[in-house]
């Protein structure tokens, strides 16, 4: 598993993170937006993004709930 995927899983372990905050944290940790989105694509089934409400509500990234 590459460093971006490990960082993303660790960052989301505490719960949902607003998309804007996650992007800023990734850049501060040395990962580009491209690497962040590529890591998310490779973790299909483990990570999801969802809108938290109606129009203007932020998107969040979170781990898929375990069943």
C-alpha cells in the first residue's frame, strides 16, 4: 500500500472529514490533489464521499461502515 493510501485511511479513521479540510491536510502532508483522488479511486469499497445536506452543504469523505 502506498503512502497516500495509508495516510488517507489513517486520516479517516477518526470519522468523516469535510472535503476542503481533507484536501488542505493532504497538501500540507505533501500529497497532491491528484494523488489524493487516485488513492480514493484505488480504495473503492473502503472509502466513500457524500454530501452532508441540501444545497450548499459540504461534501465529506469517510470510511465505509463495516457490515
